[in-house]
C-alpha cells in the first residue's frame, strides 16, 4: 500500500470492519482491511484503509457502524 492510503475506520471487532469495507465498496470507494489484532488474545484493531482523496466521504459513510 502506498502513502496515499490512510485509516478511515478502526474497530476492535473484525466483523464491523468487514461491514465498513462493504459499505464503502457499495458507494464506489476502494477499501482494504488491515487486521492488527493479536490472534491469541484478540486485542488490537482492525483498520479499514482508503485512498486519502476519499477519506472524508468514507468517514461520513462509516460513522454509524458502531451504533
């Protein structure tokens, strides 16, 4: 991934990251999940990355996923 990609969404629940990625892709924004969770203890974050030019729209689209 190059420097133009940035975190648009982060969660401790990997399933929420999958939902966020799907919402973004359904709205024409390419997204990639980087899972930084420890596989033994399940702490850490799953992060959804988008191209920086889509960051504001991506944050708007994913702001209610946690609720």
